[in-house]
């Protein structure tokens, strides 16, 4: 019996499914079981998300589907039956990866689900380092007696979404910087105008004082002979 539910990325887009299976061998004949096993195997192998089955607390790879192998840049023969720290020495040498692995082991022992979002990893792919981001779900799986015998890991590649968000953030930051720069320019222009205006006022005041201090009669008129300003002597 299969129970399936959608798997969503960080923007809530459905990118695949995760399925849980219940053993009903005693209720169906061998032919039907063979057919189900075949199709289930195909579904796992071709699933759009990376799926890896680990055995025991040593995280020995029992199975990895095509998507997981593509993300790792490895073949099934290179990983099957090997511990994860043998496949990726970074599990022991890189402090961040080592800490994350220790968290998975601790939660596996306690029977808890471990969810990690937007993990940045670098894997070799055809001799070229591939940098990307993934969301991980690590869930313990048990035998018929309910004992934890391993872990099911589901990895969702969210590289495109993360890069798109980073580009959007860079564009937003650039726009904000341009706005801040323009605001500073306008503030500088306004300050300069205020200084010029103050200088003009001071000049006009000085000129008026200069005119008023003269004993001569002084008047300033426009072309229509309208008075613009006169000095004190003229007023008197």
C-alpha cells in the first residue's frame, strides 16, 4: 500500500512526491507483488528528487536514485555499500558538514526527522566542481519490529530558486543603493542652494547697508521707472 504526499520547495512549488509503503504481501499474490516492486523501483529510480536509503548509524548507502547520483556526480557502483564518509571525506574534514552529519546521526538515533533548508554543497560532476543548494529531509525507517535500521534521505535541488532570489536581491540592493546615492546628491544640491540663497540674502543686505550709508540720494528703478529700492537719504 502506498501513501504519497507532495514535496514542495522553499517557494511552495510542488517539485515531486514522497511515498510511504506498507507491506501487504500476505494479501496479494506473488505476481502482483512482483509487478508492484518493479514499478515502485522504477518510480524511485526516476523520481525528480534525490532519494538515498542509508543503512545503520554508519550511513551505508543501500540505494541512491538517478537524481541523487546526478547531484553527487557519481554512479551507483561507486556509492552502493559504502559509508557516506568514505564517499565524501568532507563529512569528517569540513566542520560545517561534520556538524550537520552529527545532527542527522543524533536525530536518527532518537527517531526524529531532520530537515535542513538551502544547504550549499559542492560536488564533482564530470571533473568539474558543481556548486548548488538543496533542501534535505532525513527520516528514519524501521523494520517490521519497529526498530530503526537506517535512514531515508530526500534531497530537493533548489539551486535555480536560490540563484533567482539572489539575483533579485542583488537587483533590489543595487536599486536601493542608487536611490540612496541620488538622495545624497539631492541633499547636497539642496544644501548648496540654501548656501547660495543665504549668500544672496547677505549680499542684498550688505548692498542695502552700503546704499543707506551714502549721503548722496540713491534710487534704483526698473525700465518703467518703478522704484526697486532707495536709500535713507532719498527717503528723507
